[in-house]
C-alpha cells in the first residue's frame, strides 16, 4: 500500500514538473542537441534494421524525441506518456502512423508481442519503480524484438 502511494506520488510529481516544462522542453534539454540526435539516430536505425522493424513503442515519449527520429524508419509508432502537455507537443506529421496514449507506462494496456522495438529514452530515472515499465516493454515486444534505453542517470549510470 505504501509503495503504491509512493508510486502515484512520483507520477503526480512528474506530471506537475513536465507540464511546466513542456513549452520549452525541446529547446532546453541537452539531448536535443544535433550531435546527440545524430548519435541516437545511428543507434536506433541500426536496432530497427537488425529486427526489420516496422512497429515501435516509445515509453515515456515526452515531446517526441525518439518519435521524431524513428518515424523515418518505421511505419507505426505508439508513444506513451503520463503528461498530456508533453504529448500535445509531439509532431505527428509525415507518413508514419503515430498513436499517442496518455497513460502511466507501468499500467498501460497494449497488445502483447506486437512491437519490433520498444524504447525508453531518458525516462526510466523518473520512475519510482521501473519494474512495471520493464514488464510493459517485455510484454509488448515480439519474439526477437529489441529494447533500447539510453541516457538514464541513476545509481548504475
């Protein structure tokens, strides 16, 4: 019970913080620098190619950092984020079909085993308990699919 309360408090704090940051997030966060975007694009493109990826799930998608990169390489993207103000900033233009879900990544309901690639970029460190989100990623991946997480400062970083 106490862990569930703490889990929900952390979600509420993230919504409050990221709602305030959403307007300027893409210009103030260092991972949007061109050299980092290129580094991540190189990694992500290789992962997508390695699994012949067509369908990607981006957990904690925020304003669409990974979505903006991945939509050049896949046909379908589902982005999940708990902060609607961040989702409102996602660029859904282009040929890629982009579905956005306002939900906690640890409890979101998705079709199991249907995604070629699941990402969680600069996001896991925001969670009180990463296990539910990792379970979501595991359940969402098809056999042979790949999970990509990066830029997550934490004890192990």
